[in-house]
């Protein structure tokens, strides 16, 4: 009878305690979430024009990109030029701003048309992105 008791007691003590491992995994998860940089990208590669008067601006809520081929992208998704105003206006909050990233080789007419569509849709804070050049 002693053998049965000792075998039952050892069977209960042979379980692996996973609590310390779970603690380490959760701490690592928190570390990676906190250290990840959340940078908004337009979804396509844009070669910005250079300007000596370019100044850093606070982070934009919505990015609008214009490719050299004339395509318009809003937050990583292609959008029709005629619908860009409604698309951006639906994404903005009251104090939100939009930044247009026009490629160096895109047409100025398309940039002006996108700006007009944004103003017609009620987007008041619109900026055009440029790279700062050496004076």
C-alpha cells in the first residue's frame, strides 16, 4: 500500500510548471510592442522634390501619394482621382491633416487637381511633402 501512495504522489509532482515561461513570453511581447516604431507610409515609393524652405511638420493623419504615372494612392490603396476628396474626408477627424507626397516626375496639374478635390471635400489642412536640400 505504501507503493501506491508514493507512486500517486510522484505522478502529481511530475507536471511541468508553465507559469514562468508564460511570464517571459508576455514580457517579450510587451517589449516588442513598445519598441516598434509606428511610421505611416504611403504604400508606394515616392521620390520627393527638394526644397530649401521645407520644414518638418507634425505627423499627418492621412497620406496621399501621386506616382509619376499619374496614379493616386491614399494610405496604401489606389484611389480614383475623382474620389480622392471623399476618401480622405471620410478618414479625417476634425483636427486631422492630409499630406500629399507627389513624385518629382509627376505632373503639376495632377497635384493641383488632387488639392482641389481635397478642398472641395472640406479638408482644410493640406501640405505637400518635400525633402530638405542643402542651402
